[in-house]
């Protein structure tokens, strides 16, 4: 009888745990591999906004055909409720040349209409004085969360795909 | 003329004698005095036979007057016979008391498409009996099957030894049968577990491993056969009422409503049986507030079944069901910034504000007709036709999706026993699926034509089984693709145990949805892939079953190995920014399936332990390294105990599912192992029975599918009245 009670007690103890409330992070969580930081939101949010993603590219896209080589496949979204937002971007170890926010207009996305539906809304630079399109804000991830990758989302200064890849550039397939 | 008149006079007494009949009736009971249900009562040398009803009573009409040998057979009992003299135009009462047979293995019908003792079947089979279903007081069929050894459900999607994983309802690697009739959807290939009321199911047989040698497509990972209740003699009425409620979130910061979520429902089944006709009709409805936001559900149900005995050895069975569901869709839980998040990274009980109000209307119906004939003990055959229709509309932002699809099926099958040691099963099967109207799957058809054969023969103490099936598949009337699925196996009784070994091939034809889906998911276009090929797998198994302590303790263990290739998965094509289903991966699933049953362990206590160890790997390809197969637990453990005390019984189930090594979509989301304790109590008094179920009694909060909260604690009471 005692053994049964012990077995039942062991069973009940085993049943603790489970999912717990998790306050929104303000710094990179422990046991996290990826990129974290704070985005500051400026400008007027367009009424046609569908969502704003944060994505990372290991290599800056060389053409429109590379636009969708970002990681992770299902990127996190940015809440636009407050003027700042702490994001976490889970990505594998490696070197990332471009960490940016992508604004998406309402509508069904295809590669053909990417120019009208997607905008670069801000990206990570090592300094505010940096005016290069990419390369200065390289982020390294090495089995922990790389923190303080902060940048600004400016809805008044977004850039379409054609800003980086003019329409004349062929779509590589 | 005179000679003819004499002949008529000579024949007249014989004719008069042939019309002289009486009836015989009585009851069949066990040694404890309880009626034995479904016992077969027959007259030797005659085709007259009937089955006992729920209370064990029987009646045979039009029995020739004079001496007859009345014989009774029932599963689990020694057969009895008695010679009685029937008086013309009178009734004769004959009661039987049957003695239980010790060490009798259950009879199953799914593993070989014919009746077999469980210890003679080649693959592993798990049984869920009606008493187990009633004891667990579940309200749906998937809840009833979910605790079977080696079986796990992921958000309604069934896995047998990790067969399917989670593919969001598009394609199941398990074939569902209703009384042996395939019932996977015509468009998506998935399973509607709410097609039948759980109260109509007598038992469930789960055949594990590749079963395509007999069942063709979809039986890649196994087969689940729902066997509905027989229709007893005379008039019967069964009323089932259920009611209950859901616990709230265990943390205040997760609260999402001020009231308690409730559920309730009612079901009625009426039946009448007297040879040659029997019929049953079931009606039911159920409402649930759900345990999370946007989770309300309404369900309506109608099911009917009829039997007509054309002659003593020929029977026509017709059955059908219709079910309608309207439910809100809590597609995934809310993450920060997309609802009233209260400063939390995620809110498991809430949904994204933009998804509030998303709902689905789903109607489904099936109808079958089966003619079966057993002209002699050595030969039997059946022919069946079936029709399954599904019709759903997802009402969601920014656009609605809908599909109306049919699946028509037909089969002829013969079973021959050429001699005592051999059995041969042969048959042919056709299936025709179409998408009648759909904005996401287009309008398409898929035909399947198949022939199969399987033979079993004795070799000393061993019994060997060899068989194969060839399937021809055609999409939209195009060219035929042939798939051959062989199976080889054997059983060898040794002492008190039985060894079994088998190897077979399974396949699954891509569903019309996987081939032709054209829609948008999260704003990304999903494009069709008409060139998808069937996925396939080889399964090998070595098992052993043995009884101990006078058969009170039984152990069944099986080692299994599955090699799968061309598995169909959604792939994001980054150069096109589109998603497409492709034949992509190879996988290996290796493991151990173990069940130990002690019934009874003591005079009042019965216990079972079921454990599955699974090593599931996606094998390396030219473009990707080897990795864990998503949504497969390494360990799956179920412990059950039942304590009987007169009319009252208490019981508990504990299910442990180890944390998935890998999931898809949201790999970095928090996830935990699942530890779920269910408690139950029941009371039976005469025609009334009450069952109390506290599922997830510890209110353990977990998810198996990304961002989808698994059921929280629920208390439900089911009261059944049988007349």
C-alpha cells in the first residue's frame, strides 16, 4: 500500500511544470540563440498597413530573386501599439549582413507585386551617421542572443524593392 | 390421370409436414446469470440462426416441427448444444448457461479483412472496447482512440507510432474505416472524427504499421477501424445526456472571460430488431463554449443503420450518418502586440484580435451498403458501395475558403478456406474522389483501381501470411500510376507466448488538396503541384505476446522499423516567394511498442501500462542534413488503473508525452512535455449509468501543436439510460 502511495505522489509531483506566464522580454532571453534589440517607431503608420516583420539576411540580396532568402522562414512581427518595441529574432549561428524591418501592405503577396506590397522600413546600422545601405551593421550570432541590435522604423522614410533593385534588373529564378 | 392423382395424394402429407413449424425462444446467460449479448443461436443442418439481444434473449420463428439440435456460440464462451423437439404451432423455451473460455484471445476483423483471433494476426493491433470507451466517459471518438498504445492525436490528426506528425489536416498517413469502409476525405485525405457519435461505436481496432497490402492508399502508417454497435432483438432506447465545464486559466494574467465555459449535449438512439429486419436511428446535439477564446462549437448529428437478412446466409447492411458543425476557429494563440497581451510575450488562451470571429461551417455525410453471404463455412463473400461527402467553408479574414468533395467506393471480397490450414482472401476495390466545387482546390478527380490477395497457411505450428495489392491511380482521367504493396509475415506460438514478424509496404497517394491547392497562407501564395508522386514506406516488425499468472497479466512487445521516402511536405521556395507541396524527405522511424495489462491485478483492480519509444529522423538529402522528424515524441507513456467496487468504479489515466525534439514554423517557441492526468468515476444501477470524467485534472498547461493550447481541465458528467 505504501508503495502505491509513493507511486501516486511521484505521479503528482511529475505533473508540475507546464507553460507559465512569460513577461514580454526587455533583454535577450537565456538559452536563446539569435538577435535582439529595440526598434523605435517614428512617422505616421499607413492605414494600409498589414504587418511589420523583422528579418535577417546572411548575405545582402543581390537581386530581386534573393528577396525571399531571409531568415527565419516565419519572421516575428512588430507591435505598433507603442513607440518602442523589444524584438527577438531567432536565427542560427552565423554572420548577418542585413537586419531590417519590412513593412507589408494589405494584400496577397507574390513575387510580381512585391514592389508595391513590401517596403524596407528601417535597418540596423552600427552608427546613425552611417549612410551605407548595408554592410556597416553586420551582426554575429554565436550560440547566444546578440543583444542591442537597435534600429529605427521610420514610416515616413520607407523604401520599395525598386529602390534597391530597379525594375530594369531581371528577376532571377 | 389416375396415376397423377395418386402422386398428389402421396405428396400431400409431405407438403403438410413441411408447413408444420413452431418457434423456439429463451435466454443465454453466463454462469453468473448475466445475459450474453450477440450470442449466435442456430439449428444444426439448417440455415436458421439469430443473435441474442442486449439482455441475452433470443427467438427463432418458423422452426420445423420435430427434433432439432439447437446450438449456441458466443465469443469468450464454450459452445453449447441441445436436442429439443419442436411442437407445431407452439413455442418451446430453451435457456442456455455458457461457461467462459479461459485464455481466449479477442476476435479482430481489420488486420486481415476477415475474422481472426488476435493471437493469429501478423501486425500489431490495439483494441479499444466499448466498455473501455464507456469507462473513460469520453464524448468524441478521437478522445476514445487517443489513449490506445502507440497512438497519439495532434490537434485532431492521428499518429500511429509517429506516422503522420502534424500537417494541418492535409493528408493523413492513417486510413480510417467505418465498419471496414474507407472514410478519409475525398479532397484533403484527412479524417472527420466527428462523423459518428461515440456512443454508436462498439469497439475500435488500430492496426499498426504499413497496411497497404490490403487497404491501399493512406494505410501508410496504420489503419483505424470503427466498428459500430450491432442491433439487438426487440425494441431498445438509449438516452445519453452530458454536461460539464472547463477550468479557467491557472494564472490571472491569462484570464480571458469572467464566466465559466460550459458544455452540454444530448443523444438518443432507438433500435428495433426482429429477423429479417433490424434498424437503429441516432440523433444528437452538443454545444461547447470551449476552453479558450474564439472556441465555441455546435454539433448536430444523425446516424442510421439497418440490416435485412435476405436468407439465412445472406445479409444486407445499410448505414449512414450526417454531421454538421459550426465552430469558431482559434487558429493560433496571440503573441505580444496582437491582443490585450497584458505585457506578456504570449497569451495562450487568447487569439490574435484580427482572427476574432473566424469560423468554419463543416457538413459531412456518408452512406454505405454491404451485401455479405456465407454459403458455407468454407466460403464467404461481400460486396459494398459507399459514398462520403464533405462540405466546408472557412470564414476568415481576408477571404473565405470552401470545398465540396465526394469519395465514392466499391469493393468485392471473397474469403475461402480450401482446407483446415489455409485461408485465402481476394478482392477488388475502386475509389473515385472528386472536388465538386472549391475556390482553393479547383475541380479535379482522382480514381483508384485495385486488386489484392492474401493467403495464410500453416507450416507446422507456425502460420505464414503472404499477400500483395496493386493499385492503379489516375488523376483527372490521365495516365495510370501503378503501386505494388506486398506483405509477408508469420506467427509462431511458443509455449504460452506467440511470436509474430512481418514486413510490408505502405503508400499514400497525394490528396487532391496537396496536388491542386491554390491559396494564400499568412499572405504567401501556395501553388499547386500536379506532379506529386505517392509517398511510400517499408515497415518491418518483430513482436511477442505472452500471458502470465494464469493469463491475468499479458505483455505485448514489438520492435518496429519504418523507412519512408518521398514524404510530401510544404516547401517555401524563396526564389518565387511561394509555398508548394513537394516529395521531399526520407525518414526513418524505429522504436519499441510495449503494453502490459494486469486484469485483474487484484480482485478489484485492473491496470495497464503502454509505452512507445520512438526514434524518428529525417534523413540527410543533398541539400539538408539529417535532423529529428518534427512533431514526434521520443517517449509516449500511458498508465491506467481501474478499481471496481460493486456498482461503483473509480479509475485514472496518466499520459506522458516527451517534449518534441523539433517542431515546424515556430521552432523557438517555448514547449514542454505533456503530463496529463484524467480521473473518472462511474455508477451503474439497473438501466441507469452515470460517468464522471475529470480530464487534465491537474490543469496542466501545454501545447503539442505550435501556438495551439491543448485542452485544459474539464469536468463532465454523462448519464445514460437504456431501455
